[in-house]
C-alpha cells in the first residue's frame, strides 16, 4: 500500500496548525453540584474528572480533562483524578479543568463531598510533646494556624493536661483541602524548673573546654538567651534568674521545642541551620499525617533534672 503523497500529509498538518491558531474559543464546561465520593476500606477516596462533569462541549474536540485540589497548583492540572485520605465526612475544594486541541481552557470549582459511609476511618489527630529525658510534658500550648489561597484561615489553640498528648477531630486540621499548616508549641511557665548552680558549672566547663557538652539537646538547654551560641552571657543570665534578679528568661520562654523527626546536620553545632520550632506542612502535603510529635528541652536545665509536668 502506497503512502499518501507528501503534500497531502503536509497540507493536513498545516490545516491542523491553522485551525489551532484561529481557535480562541474555550470549551464550555459545567460541573456537577456537590458531587460525592466515598471512602473505602483503605480509608482513601479517589475522584475522577469524568465523574464530576455535568457537561462539556467544544467546537474543535477532543477534550482533555484535569483535576486537582484547589490551592495546590496553577494552570492546567497534570492529572485527571485526586485521592484524598480524609478521615471522615467533609468537603474538599477542587478545580475541574477542560482543554481543547488549541490549548484553550475552562475550569469550574467543585465542593466535593467526601463521605465515610462505612464508619471505619478514625478521624482523630494527635499532638504529642515529651521531654527529651522523659515520656511526657504537660501544660504545653499548641497554636495551629492554617490558610489557603483564597484567604480562608483557621486558628486554634490546644493545651496538654494530665498526659503527653491531645486528640481532636478531623475538622481541625484540614486534610487535603489546599490549606497550609503550622503547628507551634509553647510553654512559658516555671523558668527555674530544673535550673541550679550545677547547670552554671556545666556551662562554664563547656566554655572553658574542660568538659564539652556533646549532646545537641543539652547544648540547646545551655543556650539560655537563644542566640545560637553558648557564651558567658548565658551564664550571667542564668545566674541572674537563680538569684531572682530577673523574673524570666529572654523572649519569655522557659522551654524550647523541636519536631521529633528533626535531624541535626552537625550535632556538634546544632544551631546551624536554625533549629525548627514548629511543624510546617505545605498545601500539597499528601498524605496528611495524623501524629504531630515534639521534643521539649527546658532552657537552662543542662543536666535534664526538670519536672516536665510543671
């Protein structure tokens, strides 16, 4: 069988190119209103673009579809489905896109209702804080702040009491809904808890090179003024605190926190890069974790003698 003449192939390609150049009309896309998808026995739910369309037309098909969680990208999505691990019934804000051969696009916003009809998915999230040398740390406040690309914000505060963790429902931490997320712990009570003249002696020996502190968490405790260095000024501040000359440590902090999974790149100098004191999740994080764990260090307590319950 003979191949078609070259000019026919070239003419067809030229006609396609010309058509693409003059087509400036986007597809007409209509999305379904409050469509639903259901969590299965793996506690995951997958929604496909084709399931969310009411209708789509174009004068120059075929149509390419794209789908993504709102606030997690720009332009035409590179996938046509999303999978959410929402731990219970809730709304996931999504964008459904259509693109014609000329590259014209249209999109619509969908409030996708995710439902746990089986009732087997635990919607609870946990925040945990424990002292480096113990199994719990009470009276810790956690500040949760989240925002999305259309200026919705969530701000909540939680307090651990009589245990080292708190649990709360899935509505508190947005899961796969296009929110960023910052969780910051703080504990500013009892600055003298665990602080004695023995800690002054340990810091002095470290500075003089007589007995260097090698544990990065103990080095964090020795950095009394939180400037990323261990100097004689830390000794001066700690002595003033012990003598009652000052009521609290700089910045009003009595404890410092670090995410439990933080890795010190140089344990001999844990201050570089700066020690993170919050857990930050970008809007594209998937799957969203349901455990948020911190280690707590009592500032000034170099020998880890503080009572983490106070």
